[in-house]
């Protein structure tokens, strides 16, 4: 294995284990305030230091990982759950009105920046981690629909699809039995990319106050709260920033590695 | 003069080339024939210094006293194109779709000769004229997609000969082309060799092409040149057993018993199929009439784009008709769900590409059982799969393997097994043996003839190659621009064609001279 994908897997694995672990144990209660200990630099007692309320930053970062991962995971699930079937449908009915309607509907969603959708949803239902999931998820739908359709189209003209049609199979059955397994590798890679974008988007939404609300810990909100104290205690902002950067970097490296491993054309050239 | 001396190459312990020696003299054509995997293309790549990474050839490739195998990559870069040109099988992918043909030819000249753009374009014009793409009809500003396959191959040739190299290597240059286009490209190559004094190394699997073209021929098997010499001598004497096998396989036609008169199974009446295109309509099928009787083999021959694959699709009920009707066993064939499953189960198909005909993620048993979708999967389906495998000469134990573990010929046997498993009455074979080596093709034709005798099958055998159809068909139909233009027994259609298009097809067919046989 080359260094990139291995590093990516390690970083992503670290973030994931922190998220899982935080459900059962964190060094301190992530919400516990101790004003007397505020803005302490990293030390043996507080590895990553404390914030302006004296909360343990390591504990908050671990719990924040859980929020970020949950939001990104659900958003990817929404995107795949709706986008992949839509893409398969558009490919099966290529060149028809169904195809046009699905793809132009995608364009419509693409035309809205995810932030605008999030503001819209927040305006209607109020800000929360759940609504952030829905907003990011909706934005993922056209991504998966396009990737699925694009990957499915060249498969549809292959002879084994003709053979399946000669065997009397309809478009739905062919899509599930033949098309989907043969484009699954690409979809997995796209899922890791969307997952990392989801983490970034969640951080962005929480930063502007549209994502997770207090007391739910979140990397984005940690950054937002830290920005007035950057000069005074840089570690308060640096730690959540590093969490975001390293997790997103890790997932992108992992996605690159998976793409190379799953695409036989790239494998041969190396 | 380029001379190969003891050229050897191995992947691990597996020898790919084993002391290949060839002399490629100026103004002469050397044919390199053999089956896939015999090392023909590897020989060409070794000469060009284009072997896959990690492979190193031993021996010598001598050009003007220099051993090319020892030349550095920058030196080879200067030699490729300037001293040795190469053209490939697939003209669709050999050109850059985003560059005009003028720029592509000129680029070679600018790169190697440091010419200015104007001079290079002038030279490109002259080279394109030379390969039969004259100025008024083929301006330099055309893009590859505006050209046909044969015209694209001409552009590829113009690029290869732009610098007047001493050696041109042509690797299956006409395999992807129609027979009439093939004849014109081969004529062009011959004229270039004569006029420019080039040496031509012509790599092909087709003995008849070599017979008509080459001054000398080398027969390759398993990385070795087993026989070589002047073409006429090699063809007449056939001193090596492998040459004899190749020779008989390429002219092979299976032994078939007499066919009793039988009622019609498939009837196509006045079939019309139109395509809507941005630039207007295209009538792919224009009142086509066709009958296939029970137990009969009908050959359908035509060039690419003549509508023969469209006809296959409408017969199989995959595409709708805009006019006329198709009846199988007296029942109407229709596209989509309107066609009853029982009727659909009376027909199956075998397609051309032995590599694309199977889902790479399924195992053989599931692949072969797919047509049971039409009839319901019987409880003993695994036994039926095993029986079908045995019937096409494969091991019943192959059922749990994946498709990439099989060779091209084995895959085509599997495709036939899949078509047979629900015991259809009619099998549509769309270029089913075109991609196979001659010896494998002979075996598959034998298999088809035996299965027909055993099960009373009817075949509709679609091909661009008259010589293949000759061996297997009771009746041949020739198709041109959506119409059937001639019909009759194969001997009559091939030996005494009446329609001008059939005459052109027959004239373009490469043949081995009668006195060499």
C-alpha cells in the first residue's frame, strides 16, 4: 500500500474511533464547565487544554467528532438512498422524458448553494443537527444521481446487458442485478468524498449557527466560539481546526486510494 | 534495413518471444501471422521500444548498425516516428478527438523536424493527399468524428508516414474495417511501399490478407517463428504442422447433413425501423423480408451500418418496429413487455464480444442460468447448467468460476451454452465468431453444426464476413442500406453474385490464390 491511502485510512480511522469512543467515555464531561480552569494551555491533566468556560477541549473534540460523523453519515445515506435510484432510473430511461425530468430536477437543486438550502430549512424548522443532516443530504442527492447515471450509461450498451434483455429481464431488474454491482466501486469512492464534504459542511453550518445547537458539541461551533480568543489562547481554535483538516484530508486520501484500487485501468498503469 | 536477431522476451519464467529473427528489407512487405498470444504484437512493441514497464527484450534489433534495444529512451523518441512509424487496429482511438486532422499530422512534423506551423501544415496537406484524402473534400480543419473508420485509418497512416520512415509497422490495420474499406487501405499500403521504398511489417491473423500483400511471411506460434520464407513458397509447402493447421482452419467449413424441407419458423415481413436523429430521420430497415425455416441456417451479410444488427434487435424483440411484422411460430414478436415470455423463450442470442457478453461479477452457473428468468428456474437447474457445460465441451466443474478465468473461445462456448439452456428454436448469432482465432473459430463452427443436428436448431448467422457465412449457412442474404439486395445459396451468392453490391463485396474479399491451395 502506498503512503497516501495508508495515512488516509489511519486519520479517518482515528476520527472514527474517537467518535465511537466518545459515546461511552471521554476524559471529562464534554459539557462540564470549570471557570477556574479556563483557557489553560495543553498539559498533563488537559492534553489539548481548556476553553473559556474551562471545558476540556479533548473531550469536546471527541464528542464533536461524533456529531460531525453522524451528520455526514446520515447526509451520505440520504444522498445515496435517493440519488442512486434516481440515477439508475435516468440511465435505464436514457433519452426519454423521465431522464430529462430527473436530470433537470438535479440541476435545479445544484443551482442552490447548500448554505442557502440550509438557511431555508433552518428558517422553517429551526437550527439543529438533524436539519443540518437533511440540508446536506439534499445537496448530496444530485451528486449521486449524476455519478450513477454517468457510470451506468456505458454499462447499458455492453453485450451482457443485451443478453439479460434477451433473457426477458426488465430495466429495473437489470439495474439492480447487473448495473449496480458493476458501478458499486465508483459509488463507494464518491461516498467517501461526499462524507468528507459533509464533515466540512457541518462544520460550516455550525460555525454560522445553523447546525448543532448548544449543548451538542461540534467542531464548527468550537471554532466559532474560539475566534474572539485566537490571540489570547490559540490552541482553542487550532485544535478543532486541525480536527476538521486532518479528518477531511484523511477521507480524501482514502477516497483516492480506493479509487485507484477499484479502477482496474488505474491499477494497470501503476 | 532492419534486422531482428534472436529477439527474446519473458514475463517471469513464461517466454513471450523466443529468438525471433526477421529481415525487413526496404520496399518489401513482410507478413507476420499467428493467433492471439503468439507474440506478433509484442514483436512490434519490442522493435518500437514500447514494451510494458518492467519488460526487457534480449537479442538485437539492428537499424543502421545500431542496436535499438540498447538505445536510450530519448534516442528511441527520435527514432520512433522518424525512422519507424506504426499504425494500430482501432482507428477510433488512435486519433485525438479534440484536434483537427491537419494539426495532428503537422504535430509529428513540428515535433521531429522543428518545422514552423505553416510549413508543417503544408507538408501535412501533401501527406493527406498522398493517403487518399484530397484537399477539396478533406480540408485540414476536419475533426476525426467527421470521418469514417477507413478515413480515420488513412489519417493514422498519414501521421505514421509523415516523416517518410524506413519501416512502417501495421498491427492488424484493417481488422476493424469493412471488407471493401479493407481492400482500399491494403491497396494504399502497397502503393506506399512501392513508391516510397519503405519496409512494411504487416501483422495480421488473416492468412488471405497476407497472401495478397506480403513478399515474405513469418508464421508465429507461442513466441517462436515456426516457418518463414517467400509467401508463395510457405503457402504452397506448409512444411510446419502449425502452418498446416492454420491453413485448414482458415478455410474450414463443418460437415453438415442434408436438411429436410421444413415449415418456416421465423417470418419477417416488410419490416421498417426508423431512427430519429438531430439531422433528420434514418431508415435503418427498409421493408425487409426474411424467412428462416426450422433447422435452417440463414446467413446475413453486410457492411457496418447496413442495418443487420438493428434487424437482430427487432427480431429478438428488443427494439420496436415502425412498420411490417415479425412472426415466430405464427405468433407476433413485439418489443418490451407486450411479448409473452413463452414466445421470448423460443429465441436466444450469441453476441460478438467474448469479453463483454458476461457480467464480470457473476459466476458461470448464475450466468448460464439467466435465461431461466423466462421459463422459471427448474429445481434441477444446477444439473441443467452442468449438462449445458458438457454439451459445449467444457467441464461441469467450471460452474463456480468467474468469467475472467476463461479464454475467448471458451467464453464463446459459454455464450452458446447460455443460449441453449432453455432449448430455444432459434439462435441469433451476431458476429459470434468474428473475434475468434481461426482454429478456435473452426471448433466453434463445428460445435454449432453438431448442436443444430442434435436439437433441430435454426440459426440466423449475422456477419460482415462472407467467407465465414459460406461454411455454415444454407442460404445467404446480402444487406445494404437497410434493404436485402440479394438472396440465395452461398455458392451462388459468392461465386456468381448478381447485385452490384454483392459483386463489390466478393471482389474485396481477400483470397488465397487457387494454385497455392
